[in-house]
């Protein structure tokens, strides 16, 4: 009896040891945010929707959202199915606070999952000053500090930061206040790639730059140069921007109502118009891909930004191309999401929430109305179906429950929808 008891005790001890050895591995397997999750696994994965996020509530970025406000927004975006956020700079506290908020939410709920494409802002010499910008030189002091902060954050939050973007629309020449030459972006991309090789950054961290499709060679051939070719080879993937909404004013070749469509109902007409807008964005993506693949046939491309404003009193509003309202915004969002999910293209849709600081002097400016949510948490038309599904039940934004704009009345919404110009189109 004694020997048998010793045998049972020994077996029990061995079993316990084996179970304890398996425990960490088992936890990692069930933890969605483990260190082994890579950019390669999540970018383009249709189960990992991406979005651009600011979260600013005021007309200045000097008023930073609180940690609790960020957590509210993160929960709302998570309820949408968003699992990857894009940020733009690290000179303000917001990016580091977002990372802290994600970590704390994951600590509170192990199934909460969110990753970040961390942006590092890049400027030319004399950017945002009284001096004329020097586009042939960079603001090396500011850019160096920005890159260092971004590296420090990536190393502090390796389970969250999966992509780092050097610059935002930093090469496109219409960014007259701050754009730089491709060699500047290449310099910093090479620096970050070297840190990865030296073990000073996670080897699986993907490095890119997020810029207009033309800056990546998909438009005017004036952007084609040796440094751009080197940059395409140096990044882990190409992050391009496409904005048909802006081209309803600047290049409206696709924009307008066909005479053959005039007999259709108003909503049907607008659907045809917005499908052409989506196809225009799609063409810009594939034109860019064609050029990129002529340099590096294996390079992947994802969309760093695309979006549509719900309001404008400028070029895109009633005194311009009649492009901006919630119905058109909602259709564009649905077309883009359907296409990119099917083709496994990550799309950092711009953007989650309205941000009034972007055009603080003009409250009705389109830049203030690109969000899928209004400031008070009202879900615009693009998200009405998610509200009906109860996705946002129990969630609030600054004390406001998540509800549909227009009280969910489509007829009321359509009353505010303007027809684009009627034109002959080939």
C-alpha cells in the first residue's frame, strides 16, 4: 500500500510538472496579442480591419484626449471589427497614450486585440516656419528626434507596434509646407532596417512610408527617379493613398451623372456615380502596383489612406462638385471595404472619428468631416447596419450613446444628397 501510494504521488508530481511546462505555451496560443503575431500575418487579413485614428475632440491638438477617452474610442473601433490603427506622429502624447490604453485594455480583457502602424512625421528644412521651405534639405534635428521616439515606442510595445511608417504624404509635391525628396525617406527607412538587422528593433517589424499614389510612381512620371526605386526596394511594403473625393474637383474625369441614368431613382443614380469613384481609386492602386512591380515584382502594396467626407462648404460641396454627404461617404466606404477584403489588401480607411482641429477656422471644411462617427458618437450612414446589429450596445463616447444619424431615416438623409453635375462621359 505504501509503495503504491509513493507511485501515485510520483505520477501526480510528474503530471503537474508537465502541465506547468505547457502552461506558458498554452497561454500564448490563446492570447491573441502575443509577441509572435507579425505584420505579415495581419496586413491584408480580412479578419483584421484597419483604420486611421486621431481621436482629437477639440480645435487644437494641444488638448490631448484623456486615457479614458482613448479607451472609449478603442472599444468602439473594436466593436466595428477594427484591429489595426494608424497613427501619424510621436511628438504629441497621443501615440504613446494609445499604446498604453491598448495594453491596459488587453490586461483587463485578454481577448481585446489591437495593433498599431506607428507614424513618424518627417519635415523639410524650414517647414511650418516664416522661412520658405527648403525641399532639397530636411529638418534633421526634428526628424532625428521623431525617429528616435518612434523606435523607443516600438521597443516598449513590441506586442502592439507591428508597422512603422516614415513620413505621411512627405514626398508628394502638393504638400508644399513640408515635403522632402525621396532620398530623405530612404535614409530613414534604411536606418530602421539597419536597426532590425542589429537586433535593436524587432526583426518582424515592417517599415514603410505612407504617401500619395503618385509619389510611389503611380501617376506623373516626374516622380520616377533612382531614389524612389531604391526606396521601393528598401521598404517592407508600399503604403499608398488614393482620394477620389479630392479629384471630383481637381480631376473630375470620372465624376458626374450620365444622361442615360437620369430616369433612375435618386439613390440608384448616386450608387452608379459612387461606383465609378471607387473604380477610380482601384485604378490608382493597380497603376501604382504596376510601376512598383516593375522595380520589385514581389513587393506588396496596401492602402495607407482613402476616405470620403460627409460635409464640405468648399470645392467638394454644394458650391463645387457636390461630392460630400453621408450617403456618398457610406457607399464609398462599403465599396472600398468589399474590394480590399476580397483582394486581401489592408485599407487604413480615413478615418474613424471627425477631428475638428484639421480645419479649425472653417467648421464646415471637408477635413473636419472625414470620420465615420461624429464627435458626439453618432454613427454616420456607413455604420448604420452595425448599430442595428447591436455592435455598440453599452458603449459611449464622452457620455453619448452610439446611435444613428438622421434617426436612422434614409429618406431624411437622401433629402440632403445633391446630384453631381450631369455630363457626357465616355
